[in-house]
C-alpha cells in the first residue's frame, strides 16, 4: 500500500489497488485524499469519439475539485487528443 505522507501532491502514478489504473494524492485547500481512478480490464479505447462520449457522460467541464476521481479521470486519462483505439478484450466486450 502506498504511503500517502511520502507521495507528492497532485501527481498521478500507477495504482496499487486491484482493478484500478492510477492513483493520486489529491491536495486542495489544506485537505489531502488518496484517490484511485480508472477501471482496468476494459481495453484502451481512448479514441476521439470515445473521449467525447466520456467527457459528456461524466460532465468533465464541471469537474473542479481535485479531491474527486471524476476530476482526475477527466484531467489525466481522458484529456488531450488521440490515444489508442485498441479494442476491448474479447471476454469483456458488450453489445454496442
């Protein structure tokens, strides 16, 4: 388990929790919180269309608090352009 006191503030790194991609020590207005975000096991579709859908679905434009997983998912995992369009693993794929 990560030692929160030794982690730098607001610097995402790989998570040590099963099923999560990243973790970050969120620091804002004197508060600190260890946040794990991003689900493992669903492939890596960060295409432009997937990015647009995610941002709309999670209302990324209103995510302001650094103490929430929504903020970090929007800022770290889904920010920017491009990314992999690799499809989901066969056993995890749903009907679309």
